[in-house]
C-alpha cells in the first residue's frame, strides 16, 4: 500500500510539472504575439538587419551552409519553414549570428516578421 501511494505521488508531481512547463511556454509565445501587434514588420523592416548581420557569410556563391539570405525569396522561405526563428532564438539550433547577439529590438522585429508570415 505504501508503494502504491508513493508511485501515485510521484506520478502526480510529474504530471503537474509538465503542465507548468507547457503553461510558461504558451505565456512566452502570448507575450511575443502581444508585442508584435504594435509592430508592422515587413521585409523592408528586417532587410537592413540581414544586411548588417547575416549576408557577410550567407550570400551566394559561397553562402555558409548553402543558406543565402541576400534576397526576399530565399529569406522568406527560411522564415516560413521555421528554421530562421530557430537560429535567431537559439532553440535546438546553432544560434546566429555567431559574432554577438542581435539587439532586443532587432530580434523582436525579426520574430514579428516571421510570425506575421514574412510579408514583403
């Protein structure tokens, strides 16, 4: 009987902690969405950020990892695939840019552009 109570206690703690993690993740995403509502992020907004931080390494013909960030078409494809957000946030991907971090405002503009569907 004591073993059963112990097992049930451990399981309930595990389930509770999983719910808390999911809740905090959605809260972070909700905050990003709320902040993005006041930002009109278009490619014209983010292109200077790419030019200043990315195209030195990510331009054809010698684009690092074959990733060309020098045009709207290739950049928006990466944005819509989810790969760009992954590297900008450093979530389960190699964080970019490697030589320093984007300013909070530049990062927010990029994330809002991606969340908005990468409009031109």
